[in-house]
C-alpha cells in the first residue's frame, strides 16, 4: 500500500522462532525506526510490521515483563510519550 501524500511508510521485518522462544530484529528495528523518524520530525508515519508478535505487542495494553515486552514498552513510550 502506498501512503497518501504527506505521510511516510516504514516497513519493519522480523522473525520469531517458537522452538527457541527467541525473536529476530523486529521489535528493536521498530524502536530504532521510531526514534530515527522522530529525530527527523516525521510525525505522520505508517508503520508496517511483518511480525504478528510485534503487532500484537503494540496493541496489547497489559505489561509483558519479558525482554521482548520491555522493548515493546519502549516503542510505545517513544510513540506516545
């Protein structure tokens, strides 16, 4: 999907390995992308992630005390203050 005029789209790739309960770069990449885009004063950004776990984590309101959950919490703090 192409963003409408005046908006920026940021695609984030990730991998989650259920067998080892480990994740790829998705959540960390999202956090860095948010920080970078904010530093460039990009306010209207559409983020697209290919990881359902990252997407669900960003939608979830409850706190996840895992390392992944802490990264997601930092992403939310970067976005919403």
